[in-house]
């Protein structure tokens, strides 16, 4: 049984993780002032993959790739479809709105799980669907097309790509539960980052400005937002209910919006704030339902 002290440490880890992931939206916005989005995305993901493989070697975990076709699909969805699109969206639009729209991922998971996993949308989930859709419409404001509409669209696509990868990962876990978690994190990142590296090298772009600020953003993304945040997430996930951990991590886009507001002077309009609040409400509903399901499963297992 997990004691209170361990639970407190897990929540502290989750808080640190949320702060890192939340503030990283501002850090990415700063990074693309000194390098092209594809250059930065390639360096961030490829370096992260190398570090993960180093960790596997140090901990003597299996290095060989398993389920290669699935690993490749996950790499394309997670590394290019999510990370690449997010950084591209941030480079041409606001960090705060990108954070909120990309974090619609749990909403898309809930929708796509219906045809792909047979998990129907029921009860309170419909309120989450309506709330999220209305929030997205208010942020996009289709009656008044804005200059950053492409950025918002890319951010939304990144959330959809993240959601599809999450569903594929869930199906993979059911099919092969024995796979090492570090291994199936490192391989998709390496496979997905390789096309990014090739494309970044082929692009005719200005050279990277290796300023102290850019080096700092790179270190923050590779070490803190990558390796450290990933370890904090695993630590918290092993000690807390998955639904609770997921709900707490939803604070990241809130921190992203506030950080962009304070540091980058990205002040959301009243309509955008309402839209963001509706999306936040949808995510809270989805997380609360997830917590309830986990509690019911735990209760049933306890009776067996």
C-alpha cells in the first residue's frame, strides 16, 4: 500500500512536470526565433532519442526494435504529427492558443475510440464533446478569419495525431503487454525524427543562430521537457491513479497560456478565453470519468 509521504512526492513530481511542460510552450516560441521550426524539431527529437537509447544501454534494457511497423507509425504520428506540427504552429502563431488546441488530445481520443476500440461516447461524455467543440469554434471564430488560422489548424491537427498515436499505443499494449516502456518510447522517437533530420538538412534555410538563449531552449527541451519530464511522469504514474495523473497534467496548457500572456504579451480576447475555458471544462469531465472508471476497476479487482 502506498503511504501518504509517497503520494505527496508523486504529486510534487506531477507539479514539476506540469510546470516544465506548461512553460515549454514559451521556450519553443523563443527557440524558433533562432532556428527554423524543422531544424529545432529535428534537433530536439533526434537528441532525445539518442539520450533514451543511452538510458536503455545503462539500465541494460533490450535495445532491439519489436513490432517495427507499429513503431514506425507511432514515430510518424508522435514525432512528426505531434512534435513537428506543434513547433511549426508555435513558429507562426501564438504559444498559448497552440498549447490549448494541441491539448484537445483526450477529446479526440474519446471520439476516435468509438470506431477504433468500440468504446461508445455515453452520458456525461456528450457534454464534454459539446463543450470542446464549442470551445474550438469560439477560438477559431470562423465568421472572422484571423491571420493565425493556419497555426491554429496545425495545432488542432497535432492534437488529433497525438490522439491517434495514443489509441494505437493502447492497442499495442493489449497485443504485446510485455514490451519495455523505454524501448517503445525511444524507437518511435528515433524513427520519426530521422525524416525530420533529413528534411531539415535539405531545406535552404538561414544558419542556426547559436546564441545563449537558443542553447538554453535546446537544453530545456531535450533534458528538462524530454528526459526529466518523462521520468517524472513515470514516477507519478506508478504511484497515482492514471486518471488523477492525466487530470493534473491538463494544467500544462493553462500554464502555457498564462506564461505566454506574461512573457510574450499574448493577451487572449474575451471570446478566446471563453473557448479555452470550455475546452478545459471538457478535459476535466473526461479526466473525471477516467478516474471513476479506474476506481470501479480497482474495486472489482479488490473483490476478486
